[in-house]
C-alpha cells in the first residue's frame, strides 16, 4: 500500500517527482464536459475551451508537463489566453513555460509570491528533507538565491476575488487558503464546476480518504486550519456539481461533493478546536498529541496527514517554540547532559540493553529515545546502533503513514551507514 501510494502522495506537497502513479500505463485525457478536459498526471492539468481561446489550469510537475501538454493540445491547440495556478507548489507550476504564449496572462493569488520565495529562500534546508520524506535522491542545491530569489511568472495577482469572461464563459477566482496560503478556487458558474487545487487532497486513493497534512513532516509553516475550513465553506456555498482536484479523480454530484468536503472540513475543525481547548486548559503539546483522536465516524485514514502531527502543528502555530519550562530558555539542548546520564547508567552498552528491553516490552519510541541518549555519548557504539535499527524497524512494521515511513527508512539507512563506516 505504502509503495503504491508513494508517487501519488509525493506530489501533494509540492515535490517534483520522477514518475507518475500510472507510469506503467499510457495516460489518457479525461473529458469532463464538452468544454473541459483533464490530463490526469501526478498533478492534474485542466483545459477549459472557449470560443475566444483556451484557459489552462495548473501545469503539472516539470517532469510530466510535456506529456500533459501533448494530451491536451491534441484536444485543442487554440491560443492559450490564460494560465491559472491554483497554488505555487512545484508540481503545479512546472509547465508554465511550455504553455505560455506571447499574450498569455498568468493568474495567481497574491500570496503566491511569498510562497515561491519561501521555497527558494530555504531551498538548502528543504531539499534534503524532501528527499528523505519522499524517497528520492537529493537534488543539487545552488548558492543561496537570497530572500526574494524566486521567479515570479504570474502577470495578474489578486487578493480576494478576480473575475474575467472569455468567449462568453465566466471565470470567478476566489482566494481559498488551505494547503498553502496562496490557494485559489476557480469557479465556472455556467458549468457549476469548481477547481479547488489541493484543498481536498483527493489523491486518488480508495476510501477512506486521508486526514490532511495541517503540518507536513519535512518542515513547513503550519497550515492555517481555520482558513482551510473557511475555504471549504466557500467552495460548498457555490453548490458545485463537479469538483476538480489537483490530484486524483473528479467528484461528481452536489450530494457527494457536500458529503466528502464537509466530512473533511469537520475533521479539521474537530482537531483544531480540541487542540485549542487543550491549550487553554493548560495541557502540553505531547499530552494533546496523545489524547486527540479523530472519531471513527469521520472515516478518514492517516496515511498521508497524521492527526498527532497536525495537533502539534496547530499548537506550535499558535504558540511557537516556547513550552513554558524555564529550562527551555537556554542555548544548551537537553542532549548536552545525555553523556552524563550514560555515565550514570554504566556506559552506552547498558543503555543499548535497556533500549532492547523497552523494545521487548512493546515500547519502540522509548527504545528510540534511549538510543538518542546513548549515541550522544558514543555516536558509533555498535550495540546502540543495532538497537536503534531494531527500534526503527519495529516502528516501520506498524507504520501506515507514507511520510513517516520515509523518515524511519532514513533513520535505518543512517545507522547502517555509521555501522558500515566503523
Ligand atoms: Zn499538489
């Protein structure tokens, strides 16, 4: 399951991918209506045809942009009057250059500018983390491009709403922050079609759908839960008959759309509100990560977003890093005294033994922590590294989340590399 989902999921967070989920089979264009077509790539590309030219919505990752363009231009090669970007993640903007013609207008929500600058500003930080989370090689990172080093392709930026008519077809664009602050929804009232980007991460996996990534395990700013909820409400208020997602299949029928989006929205609201109520009652973040469980009635899995990570994302999004413990105010990390604890315990081997006992007792996280303590004292200790690998493998056995699995594999790889270098 995890392997099958890898390519599909890897694109929901803006990471360029090497192959699409359906790389084995030739991709075929999907007709949504007489005027709307979809190239079902790792990130879907949409073509809306009008009597005065075409509108392209999202452009796929760079690795698939050519294929998407070929599929859609086979349907219509009329001039591209507009490119609309639902958001600035790499898997949606990789084909801008292919579609752009001399008079093409490119539209994005204004927060696009900061989003792409944020990604470029921290490229050296994100690149290795993305590679771990999604199991692909670390790409080359150039010299720092500065705070505002991104290429800004859009020619039209809007704040709340932007409208235009082309060939008699009305396009209404709404700011709908969610997975990113620059997310927009394209509403075509004539067809009752809403294109909502990744705000319902309809990633083409079978039901149950996954809880979203309010916080992505690679390091991101927490995603604004309350904005995300409002944005889904904005989409629902339009009463669409068809919802087209950035990933995965369209959703047809107002009833089905309402059922799916409302469930997703309510789950975000539940996790947000339980976190905030817990914060207000003085509970710490770890307690809330353990306590807050999504009721089964939501029927959402955690294969992509995890509730506990989202709880921490919401908590830290509101409170930042300070946890109220006076010890946390200082530059020295707690690990600075780990070697003293190892000495007290009688050496790294003893701590490694205790880690194995924890593992035997069904406490793999505690085992992992103990190896952190022992490695702070002796980073190449063989018993500790072996215990660590066992703890990570044990966590993998019960892991249902794709991103978590990527990090566990990374931990195993690193420990094995250290052992091999001894
Ligand atoms: Zn995406």
